């Protein structure tokens, strides 16, 4: 208790090097703390926050797109009750892949590991939303005639599936928040948070029925 | 340069500033909130393709059409089938909660054998082999008749298979659990000569007089009765409910006539008296379509004049006269009986008296009346070849005395079995199969039943659930749950038309279970010889398909076949008329109001059980949703509440919510008191369906089983279970 | 041992005695913390709240401590804006009590929500029409003000004050304290009012509902007013308790009497307004919703909410202390003054109690009965937790900070160090 | 809370409420910043500490 | 406001208390449809979650003049004045909202942080709190409906007129190229299940819908029913609910508002 007091007193009363030296150290340490924490926050933290997982099978969208006649809806189709099938189930894939069609090791793996063993492929869905979200593909694709690319990006042209990064806290894909740690997006498919839905809905004046927000009612997108 | 406290402070400040300027705190805050919105321990049901399976509910004999909603391979919910003649889209509370039964933790997951008092898993093959060996043993000893089978129904392919098994094995001892059906079938046979089920055209009646029948509390086909009751009232019809307690049926009736419990038959005879005395009966029916009217006149003569009936029933004489006039004055009156949901047959004379009321007004086989619905006849299997052991065995008297000298009219008297088992030095039942029934819970005086069952060396339960009877069994050969199997539903109880339904598997069996039908076939095959030969079918499904023949495709598609143009047949008595007094009827003892067992001094009150839709009181235990939906005036924590009239409670020094001990000659239980103005003074009412000792934590140990507190009462004429209550006492705990 | 930290010219008990005292109160505090952790990790099933009693003991405690903490803003207003300069001798303590009250309120609120990790949604996704949003914002901001007001006092600790930066900071903050006080008064006006609005806007709950002015129900103004009246009473009450505990006179009678006089007049005018409000509500508002005054006070089991509660609140704890404080003869008697401020404090607490709990206890659906509620030990412990925390903070502040400027003068020590 | 959040509406309620709030926050923030900056300035100027006041 | 554009609906219910038998099917249909959790002891109704509750009303008279009536109570979907239902405007985090296009009061459990102010605001007790974590016995989580999200501990939940069924019905309509729903296409689980046919559901704004024809809402008087047999709960509070009740008995109609003596005391230890 006593010693620092002396220091303080002397620093306050003294002149010259001592004070400047201390002042320099203070500034240096400030910068050290600042830069260190910035590095932790911007570089280390994102590395720690997301786990990296490979898809069970490296699916080639591009190749499939060449072979099918009905675009995305050939495999990602609407059911007669208006619901959307999402990621195809094994039963669908088997229609073409009962046996390997070629030499592609990924296809062979798919047939051996899943088709033969009748196991569903545990796909990691980049666009998987929380359980509270109701998303109507029919409303967007059938009614509003929106393009799949608007939300999903040009995944149909991909030849390989990118690494799936799961947020270790929330369990959701990094694609929901977006690659950018600040959440800044450049393209319409860069992020899939509620605000991104709202942005488009506000512009389109889709269902302005809410008394509270004068925008869409909550139940438009929530269940 | 000197590193001092200020540097450290400065480092912290810089760090804080840098952290604040980085995404770290903000992202963590946001992600934690998202984590809290999706806690890993809160389940997220997987999405999938929705589909619907059309089927028929088999949780009760009501025969409702159901539509099972599935998401991929999960049965998510059971809903009523729109357009179904019985329930048209509506469904009762139990049917709606059916998915909970399918996925219940109390399901038996595979065959079990009790070894040293503990359950051990056993393979199906071994279980059937062991049981077959024991049965073969009994047969070898010349005691095939010592094998008994208890089931809820005696109709349809499953029951027929079981009965066929017993027959070729050599036992006459197939038992159907008691219900008002027993009494009605007998009444129809005695008066109309028809072997038929009683249907009730409530929808088209314009005055329904109900003698304690819970029209909206599970009586008949529950969902149909709901709809029919409303249709009838919509058309201006009226309902008078005669009952000691303001049940929901009474509350929703146009008139509630409180009556001393057990005297409903006396009131019916009193009404007969007035209708005859005032000449209000339908002369054309009486004259041209009935015989023995004079005998009825005599029966209902002087001793059932309004004043006398008033003394018996506690109903004012004027009310009796008015009721008779209103009933006879209606265009299409209908009188029904069977207390509550009709789990107890009641006295035969009582049913006959009520049935005679219908006859007096011509409401027999007419729109709006009681309809004799013929028993289904689609099962046409070749007679089995029987060996000498079997032939001798089936000739042995039934253990309950049904159809014999004592009770020639009855077909099944399960209520008499416990006493038969314990009365003599040796126990007559050596092996017992129980399927679709839970007698240890649902027969009166459960202690006596349990004692009798404990004297059976081999009990095989075919229950899907760990119920009270299964818990007492030596083997459990679990059947599929009702959403996992094919089964024909030969009739809808109380529905006025013949209807055949089909129960279809909505999902694949989740566990190592086997349907009763398949188990019987497998057991028969394991027995070999003539027993095996009688079961030529490869599987139950094949048997069912073959039996239903042409109807199969329609049943698979629609779920039911109904005979829309059905017309009730003619009377089949020797006189071709409605017989008020044929020789068999004349032999019956005269009607007498049934007294509650117990002495009035030590038990000044009377306990009556009542039924509520919110509790399943039959072979199925209530799933969690039902218990959750119970009113707080029925159950609080684990304590059941009894209804007591405030005046009675005051005399006993009890108030709302008081803890009390309810005692009867059979036992006692801790209850709480609910003051209810809708119950006659001097009575205590307790709901049926509580007090389970088996099942899961959502049901077991909650409330009191009424059957543990009451004792059986045998109807002298028919041997039917006729108990409606017992003397009781209620004291402050 | 810690004498270097103790302000000059005052006498304090020994460090051992002090540590013992803190340990005793600290044990109570830990008990509260344990209950708090239970609530956090097991959820609000640890309480005896239920679906009829969504708001219970905690919300009452919140409303009560905020009302009583109103002494800080109102004294500040009087001192800095209305120029009642004499009050500078008690303002420190008023600020400290306010700080304790408001931090306690925030703490209890943080336990009270079902999803603490999402509690910040109230700010981020704010619904500006909700009284609770207004409460949350103003409460937090005003807590900031109180911190700003309390910080200079902390910095005036003998050792800290020696650091030039902190000394200068204190000096500068004192310099513009009027600005902070004005902002605090502005914020307080709204959040105290919004707390009144919490039950006042519930038009589904006729006991609490009030018609009003613009977007605010009458209770909005009544709450602000009662906080301004009873808050200073609480400051005086705690001051007196502290004096008793320390066996010292800490604030001069002239200061106390001035504050008591102002509080008295505030209370008198408040209680008149409250009576008018009650009469209007009983005669016009409630009957329009199908209820009579006695529907709110009769038929409840055990008469927990009988008419007595209205009489106690308005009469015994309203009119009576108001008259006592206004009458100079009674006011100048320290005992009578203490009784009066105690009654006023109880009155404010009672008012908050009925406006939180009775609102929900009264059956609205005609086929329902009264709802009963008895707090669980976890609720009680977490409600006592801030009391223990407050005692500790007061003890520490009193020991190490120059809270009472007149202490030295009133309690001269011989041969002061 | 901010004009870019989903719940924000440019109406009277938001402008009055949030206006008041941001105004108050602004005053507090600016006041505090002023005090701190001035304190830093004063300290650099050599004021304060044991020299600032008369005692000692 | 009501008829501004063709899409403005006011979904509502007419519950015929003469038909209601108090069987509880609506409660269970709702629980099964909406993933309502259950607990080992759910007998304390004030701690239990049940979006639909059937009340038992008595006329308060002694034996034998006593009468009873059963009253199912879903969320009343109050419109209040211009959509300011009692609960909506009080929610500090905008977790609940009134939707002018359907007239439904939404509740978003993931937004809710459990302050319970809305529960204090609702005079009908339709809002219930998840005091416990929802737990299904092992295996029974297979019956959960993926169209309704499971609510976590610490949030308020309530009936939303099975809004997910509206979402699914509109999905189907969109696929067929329609924007409008037929009367029967969107039904609540309770209306669908009621074996007595006591619950009707539809658009109160649409004169061809049964609910409109029966309740005959008077839009010039805040939706008050013109049908003399119809009433709404606590009409006088001005909550403007969208659930209409029918009864031929005067005491029942009176029991719907604060005009008669209280009849049933809620038993509470």
C-alpha cells in the first residue's frame, strides 16, 4: 500500500524522465492490451467459435444439374401438400444410384456406405434454421417466383461441398450468421438471419399486418 | 522504463477497449441467446413428409374411424376420420391421446417371463414353446377345461381365433369382460328372440329417457353418442336424465331427476304403471306386435303405483306421472339404461323394465328406438376337427356357471370366476390367458380377484402395457399396440346399424411384439395335433384377409363398410311378437331394488362410482394427457376427490378440500372432499379409472381404484354383476 | 490496520468488529446468492409464483425499492435544481441509498426473468409501447446516473483522492452534477411513472387499471409523486437507523426537518390525489367494467385483501404521516418524525404491494375465485439478498467514505488525527 | 432500439421515446466524457492530488 | 380497417355451450397438436400448461336446482381497440403481436424472455409459463409435431389458433396457385376434434362463413354479437375477443361477464 503511494506522489510532483518514462509505459501497455485483445477477438475467437466438419459425401451439384431436366426441383421438390422436401432422402437417390454409375470415389462411398446399408446420409445442412422458424418455399418459389440463388447462392454450380462450419455455442451453420464476423453481407445469400428475411419482406411489403411493427406479423415466419 | 500499477491498469483498459471493438463479446452475447432458444435438452422434432393412415380405433368398442397423422415413420397424432358414419371427424379424448399409448414408457418391449418374482426377457420361440408344453401337460392330464381365456370381446377374428383355440384344445372357459351388453343381449333375446346387439337410434329420437346412462360419458359408442345427442337436440328433442348425481350427461340434459341409487328399475316399472293406467301406450304395437301385455300390467300393478315408487326412488309422485306422460307423449321416445359408461351389466330385471318402456311406446326396431343389430356373420371358418380330449373338455360345465342350470340366460359371467377359483380346495383354473382386458384392476373387489388369480399356476398376459394383470402374470407375450396392427372391428357398440371397421397398422411395430392373433396361431402350431390343424393360416393377416374376402379392399381404402340400407329384422320369438312374458321371463325372480352391500350403522353413507370421459376405466390405462386434463375437483396431486353434498359434509364436519378417509366394508382410502351440490345427500361419489398400481409414473399411484372399495353383487336372475355402490363412511383424516 | 482509508476526523470501530459485522451480514448475503443460483440453474419453478401470479414478491420488491430509492432523485432535484443548498449535507447518503435501491432492483429483475440470457432483448427488440420497456430503459439509465453520482463519493476516499486524476475527476463531476441531477430527475419522472403504468394500463385487470392522461394512466403520476414523497422519507428513515446503529448524530436536525417538511407536503398532496383517484376508480372506472368496489375487497379467503388494506394504505400510512410531517410541532419531535417517516415508507410499500399482487389476486372471470400466493424460501432469500448487500455497502461506505459531511462537526473527537 | 432493428417504426411513439432516451444518454455520455477529458487535461497540467486542495 | 383489402381476415371461434359436453377432447387435441408438455403431477392447473382449458361453471344453486355448464377457453385472440389487445402492447420485447391480416395474437417463445407481464395483463389466464423444462419420457418425443416448435423452460406460451395449420394450408394453396383459403381448409385442432361439434372456426369477417352467420358480430360496436344467444367473456372490459360463446341459458350468458354473483371458487390449497 505504501510504496506505490510514494511513486504516485513522486510522479505527480516530479519532472523529466521519470514521468515521461512511466507515461510511455502506460501508453505502451495500453497499446499492447488493445492490439492483443483485437487479435484475440478478430482472429483467435472465430477459429475457436466454429468447428469444421466435412460432409459425409462430397456431393457434386454441377454434375447432377447437367443430368436432370427440371433444375433444382428435380431433387428438391414440392410435395403435393405444398410442403418442401428439402434435402433428398436416400429413397430418392437410390432411383439412380442403386449401383455406382461411374468411378467417382465419392459415389462409390455413397453407394457402399449408405445405399447398401440403407442408412440415411447425415447431410450437414448449411441453411438449417432454428426450430422456431417457419419458412415456406411455396410462398417464395411458387408465389413470389423467387430464384433459389437469391437465398442459397450459386450452390447449384458447385462441384464440391464446402466445409461445414458449426457454431459451437448455437450449433448452427456459419452460413446463417455469414462468413464475415461483423455480419456484413455483400450478396443476398451471405447471411440468413431474421433481419435478412425482414429486409426483403419490408421492401416487398409482403404481409404488413403487425400492429406492433407495421411489418409482417410474427407468425408469417415463426411457428 | 518502469512497469507499475498504472501500466497494468492501462493494459486492462486497452484490453477492454480492444475487446469491445472486436466481435467477441457481442457475438458471444448473441450466440448465448440463440443457445438459450435451442437448449440441447429441449427436443426438436425432425421434419419430414406428412401422411395419413385411415384406420379404426380399437381402444374401446366404439368403432370410431381414425386418421393417423404421420411424419415420415413417426405417428404424430390421431384424429377423427371425416365422413365416418360413427364419429364423422370428431374423436374422444382417449382416441386423441393415442400416440401417447403407442410411445408409452409402460409398453412391454418383448416377451417376458417371471423368474423368482422378477421379469426376464425371453425369446418368442422359447416363450411359446414353454407355454405350449405346459398346456400339453394339462391336456395330457385330462384337464383341458382348466384353461381359461379372458378378453374384452367375443366378436371378430381375434376373439374367434382365441375361442377356436380353446375349443380345439378342449375348454369351454372363454370369458368376455362384463358390460351392459350382456344385459341388453339377454333382454333382446328374451323379448324379441333375436341374438343381436342393441343399437340406439338416439339421433332420430325426440325424447330420450336415460336411467343413469352416461350418454356423453362413454356409454355406447362415445363419439357417436355425442353426435347423436346433439343431432337429436338440434331437432328439438329432449333428454331426461335419471341419476343420483349431476353427471355431465345430467348437467347437459333438459331435465335432471335425482334418484336414490339402485332404484332405476323401480322407476321404470313405475312409469310402465302410469303409462298403462292412463292408457298412454301405443295400442297398435301392443295389440298387433306383442304378447303377454297382461303379465306386464300385473308386474307393474299395485306395487309400482306412483306413490309406492316415490317412496322407493325418492322422486315425487307427480314427477313420476309427468315423466311417464312426457315419455309416452313423445313421438319417438327412447329409454336407455346401463349406468355410466356401461361397464357393469346391472340387474336383468332392470334392463327388461326399461326395455318394456320402449315396447309400450313401440320404440323397438323403429327409427329413434332400440334397434336389434344382428351379430356380424362374416366369419365363416370350417368347423375344426376335435379329438376326444377336446370333445370331453368342452362338455365340462363352465366355471362361472353361465348357460347352465343356475344361469341359463348368461353367456359369460366373469364376475363369478374369482369366487369359483377360491371356493373349493383345488383351484379349477390352471392356466389363464388374458388379452385386451385388465381384470385385476377392473373387476369389483380387486383384492379378491388378485387372490383368485394368485391361485392360477400359469397366467399369460397378452397386454401391450405393464398393467395390473400383466404384473401378476407369469409370462407376458406383448401384443402390438393398436396403431401397429391389423384387426377387424366387427361392430360399433350401440350404433344403430351394422358396421364393419378395419384397424390398420399406421407404423411398424416398435418393439419385439406379436399380435394376439399371430400369437394364438403360433401357440396352436406349437401344440401340434388337432389343435395345430385347426389353424391352417400362415399368419393372422392372411387369416383376416381371407375371412374378410371381398370387403378387404374397401376396408383398406375407406376403413369401414356400413350397411346403410339396413332394416332391423322381425321378432324371432315363437309368437313372432314382442313377448312381455315368455316362459323364460316368467321364471325370473321378481324385480327388487338392489341394496348396496354393507351395514348401515357403521357405514352411514353410500359410495357410488362414476365415469368421466377424461379417464379411461377399461383395459387401457389413461395416457398422460388424460390425467393432465382432469379437473382439479377430481384429482389433486396424488389424492382423489370425492363428491359430497354440502349438507352431508356439514353433518360430517368436512369442508371443501378436507382430507378424509373413505372406508367401505372392503377397504379404505385417503381422499379429499369436494363439495358438490349436484349429488344427493348421503352419497359419496368417486371416479372410475384412478388408483392404478401398475403403468407408469404418469398414472400409477394417483387416486383410488373404486373397484378396490366395492364388492361384487350378483343379480339373482341372471348372475350378472349388478353392483352400483357400497355402504361407506367418510371421516376427517 | 485500515486507518489510512478511514476519512479524517471521524472515529470508526475496530477492523475486527467491522469484519465480524460484515461476516454476519455476508452470511445472509450468501444465503440469497445460493437461492439466486438455484433460480438460475433450476428455473423459476423454485418460486411459488404460478400462472395466476406471474408477478409476485420480486416485482413488489422492485417497485418498493425503486419508490424508496426515489429519495435520491428528489433530493438531488431539490439540491441542484431548486437550490435547497442545505440538503448537500444529506445528498450523499440519499445518493448511496438510491444506488443500493436501484442496483438491487436490477439484480432482482435479472433473477425474475425466465430467460436471463435473453434479457437484453428488452433493449434490442424494445417495444416502446410497453411500460416495462420504459421502466427498463429509464431504470438502467438512471442507475447510470446514480453511479455517476456515487462515483465522486467513492473517489473522495482519502487514498483515492490523493491520485490527481481521480481528484480532478471528482472535482469536474461535482462541477456539472446539476446536469446529471437534472437528467436523473427527468429519467426518474418517467420510470417511476412507468412503474405506475405497469398495472395502470392493464385494462384486463380492473383492480389495477386506471383511465388517464395522454398515454399514461393516473397511476403513472401517482407513482412519481409518491416516490418523490416517500423516497425522502426512506432517506430519513435509513439515516435515523444509521444514527441509531452508530450511536452518533450524523445529520443536523435543520437538514432533516427541511427534508421532512418537503416530504410531508409532497405526501399530503399525493394522498389527496390518491384519494381522488381511488374515488374516481371506485365510482366510475371499475363499475364500467362490471365490478363494484367491494368485489375487490370481499370474499377473499382469510381477508388477506380486505378493506383494511385500503384503509391502512391511504389512512394510517398516508393521511396520518402526511399530517404529522406537515404539522411543525409534530415534525420537530424526532420520535414523532421517525414514526411519520416509517409510516410513509410502509404506505409506499403497501401501495406497491396491492398494485402488484392484489391486481392478480382479484378474480376477473366471474367463475373464478381469489388466487392465493405465499412466497417460497428462494423468493424470500433473494429478496433479502439486496438488503444484506445494501447493509454491506452502507457499512463500507460509512467506514471509508465521507458520506456525512456534518459528522465531524457533530461528533468532534479529541485530539483528532 | 436502433432505427435498423426490425421492431423500429418511424412513428410518434418511437421518436418521442427513443428520442428522449438517446437525448438523456447523450447528455450523460457527453457529460462524463467531458469530465474525464478535463480530468486528464487537469492532471497533465499538474493540478490535483495532494496539491489540488489546501489540506496537507 | 376490417375490409380494407381482400386479405384481411378475422379468424374466430363460436363455441356452442349447449353442445359442449365438457369431455376434454379439445384440450387433448390441442396438447397433441401443439406439443404441449406434461408432467408427472399436472394437477395444479396454475402450474400446468394447457392452451385450452375447460371450465366447469355452476349456477350457484343448491341441490337439486343446481345446474352446470362447461366452458372451453382457448386464447380469446382479443383485438382490443385497433389491435391493442391487453397482452400485446405490454410485451417489452415484442414477442407477441396482433396480426391485422388474420386477427391472431401471435406469441414467439424464442423472443420471449419470460418477464410474464403479458400473463398479468390477460384476464382469461390463457397465457401460461413454462416453469419446468419440457421433458418427454424416453421414446415419446417421437409423437412431437414438427410444425410447432417446442417451447423451452422460462417462456410464456399460449394458443395461437393452430396458426401452423394456416401456414400449411396457405402453402398448399400457393402450390395450387391460389391466395385465398376455403372455409374448411384452415381449422384448429380443437374444432376438428370436438366430438360434439361444439366448436366452429372460421373468418368472422366473411359473411359466408358459419362463424359470422352464427355470431353476427356487430362491427360498429366492437364486434359485439347480435345473436341474442351469443356472448363473449368479459365483454365489458373492451378486450374485444374473437371467441364467441352460445348458450340458451341466461345464467350461463351472465356468467360470462361480471354481472352475477361468483359461482365457483377455484379450489386452491
